């Protein structure tokens, strides 16, 4: 905005209102954090470029491992070994000889650029993990995604901005919602709580069709296959009413172990009513209705 008197730009104060993640007052410059995702384009390479393309991949892999080793050592010092283990998992992915060997073979056989093959191959692993009805596997899918982006960034020789000069207040629109939806996440905002519960409500049988029909039978695929429908509507006594129709009592695992776990501590407990019903005619009903 220009001042009417001087014609010079004036600084305008912007006030952001929300739910604080921690008590107290902090003063300092704000740094807006946004996760940078590298852009990947498919390119065809010549036969005489295959060796150099594989070398690009190997060099990027080595740089990625050095970065993660440094981050792991720092996290272990500041946060303790338990909280630093997430980086150990990412280092193990980089050292997966089967995965990296497959990527190298695809570069040679398909004659395509390294970053495209990395994105395509690792995304397959990520989708398999997300399809599994296991919270641990969902969290590992995020690790796979981080590793993929790190390798691609190093293949493309992109600089990583990893240090702030002086003290800053970090502002992020999505980071807390991502971490808050994990099994041991603790949402500090309403938005993060909504993401946490919404993730758990994605439980209908369509999600388990592939693992169930391919023979991967376990409590996760069986219980999800028993969920026929999830209906969300305005409630009478509470703001939101969630009705879950089950064809088999195995579905209670999805409701009690997954949804109830995500609902507790989300900040939405007093606003939601969850009712699960078993509508199967040919199953002996041990319990007709299950409520949280």
C-alpha cells in the first residue's frame, strides 16, 4: 500500500488468528514453511546415456544417505534415539538393493531418465503401503515419499534450504495436520483433528478389495471388507452423527481399534456420535449395535 503523503510503500500488519500449539508469546520474524515437491518430467535417453544416467542415480543416492545420516545424528542428539528412528527407516530404504537394482534395470531397459523411473517405481511401493489396513504401514508410506523426493532433488542437483538465520517463528498450513493424523499424533488444532478422524473414516470395503481378493487375509483386510457403508450426517444430540453399516462383526475392529483410537484426543470427541450396526441376516449377532 502506498502512503498518500509520501507515495512510499507502507508496511501493513497482518494478524493471524487460530489455536496456539503451545502456551506463551513468541516474538520474531515468521518463516512460512511449505514442503517443496520436485517436478518430474519423463524424458527418453539414448543408449550411450544409460551408464551416465545410472551414475546420476547412484551419486544422488549417496548424497541422500549422507544428508540423512547427518539429520539422524542431529535428531538423536536433540530429540533422543527413539524419536530419531524415523530417519533410520529412511536410510534403510536407500540401502534396499532390490529397490535400487530394479530402478537401475528399468533405466537401462526402458531408456528413460533416472528421476522419472525413481518417481514411478517408488510410488508403487507407496501405494501398496497406503492400501494396507495398517497404521504403521501408512506412516512408512510417508517415509517412502520423503525418500523419493530427496533422491529426485539430488538427481536434479537442487539446493536444500535447511537452516534459518537467527530465531524465527515457523508457520505451516499443513505440517501439523500431517503429523497429527499419525497413530501417536496429538492434534493441537481443530483442522488437524478433522484430518485425523477423516483418515480413520476411510474404512469402507472398497479400500480392502485388492488385498482381500488377492488372498492377503488378516484382521485389517477382513475387518475393512466387513464395512459396507459409512454415513455422515448432522446429529441430534451432537453436531455430527456417523453411522457405520457392517455385514460382519469383524468390522468392529475398524470401529474400535482404528476409528475410536483416532477420535480420542482429536478434540472432536464431544462433537461426534458413532454408531455401528451389523445388518447381516445369516450371522449370529453377538451384539446388534456398537457405540463409541
